[in-house]
C-alpha cells in the first residue's frame, strides 16, 4: 500500500510540474505570436504607403510625358 501511494504521489507531482511548464510555454508562444502579428501589420502599412507613393510617381511621370 505504501508503495502504491508513493507512486501515485510521484505521478501527481510530475503531472503538476509538466502542466506548469506547458502554461509557461503557451504564454511565451502567445507573446511571440503577438509580436509577429504586430510586425506583419506594420509591414502591410509600409507596403500600402509604398504602393500609394508609386502610383503618385507614375501619375507625375505621365504628366511629364504629356508635356
């Protein structure tokens, strides 16, 4: 009986420790995902600005060509 209760106690402790590690990893993963999403959003904004400036330059070139 003592051996069985020791084994169960050890298994319970291992389970608790592994759950804590998993929670920490999940939090770290969420933080990294948020950072990646922020970078992606910033990249999209920059791309839109570049496209707008490119269109403006093309219009200016068209006006100069028509002169």
